[in-house]
C-alpha cells in the first residue's frame, strides 16, 4: 500500500521516490509556518522562530560537547594513560604509608612523580592527537567556512573545559600526598 502511494505520488508530481518523505516534511513545515504566522500573529511567529533557533543551536552545542567528551575520554581512559596515572597515585600513597622516608627519598619521590606525570601527559596528548585525526579527517581538503570554524572552535573549547575539570579532580589527590610534589 505504501509503495503504491509512493509510486503514484512520484508519477503525478515528478519527484523521485526517495525524496517524497523529504518533500512531505517540507510541506508540513511550510503549512505550520503559514498557520502560525497568519493565525497567531507576527509577534508570536518571531518569538517561535527565535525559540526554534535557540533550541537548534543548543542541540548543536550539546552534540559538539558530547563529541569532544568522547574524544577526551577515549584518550584519557586509554590503557597506558589510565594505568600510568593509577600507578603514579598508587606509588604516591604507598610511599606516604612507608615509615622509611627522609629528605633524599622525598626528593626522589618528587622527581619520580613529576617525571611520571609528564610522561602520562605525553601519552594522553599522543592519544588525543590520534582522536583528533580521527574526528577531523572529514574536514581535510574542504574549504574552511564559518560553520566549520565554529564547530572546530566549539570542539576545542569543550575539550579544554573537560581537561580542566579532570585537572580540578586530580589536584586534591596530588595535594593530599605526604610530600608536596611542587617543591
């Protein structure tokens, strides 16, 4: 039945069968715009347009946020990055529980901790670079228009925001170590 209807419409108006659904939704949207504009007034119509625009912008921003978060989490929860960070914190907590601490071992622990943290950061950035190449390979060879630039800037804004949130969560753990690793 549905196939017959699509064939009949396709023959009557000369539209390809695959585009009939898009045509239907375009007609429905046009009728809704007509009804809202003519029966509810211009002020209501303009308010509805602004509301729909804001909702679409919010949906696009949320989508970019989720894509950036996925890229960060895939990089951060890589086996080497997550394992290295866990090992650093385990070594730090075990060292703090040890009764055999002195000035020389404190200094060695600080150096080991910061070197390990720098190495984990390097592994994270290497994995994040892989994720960036995966997500942005579809932009290669394309002209950079304003929409593409906004998407890329939004992606990096949300990625930096999430990295900052991770740093805020990890900082109290580092500060809670028995030897301040900042000296």
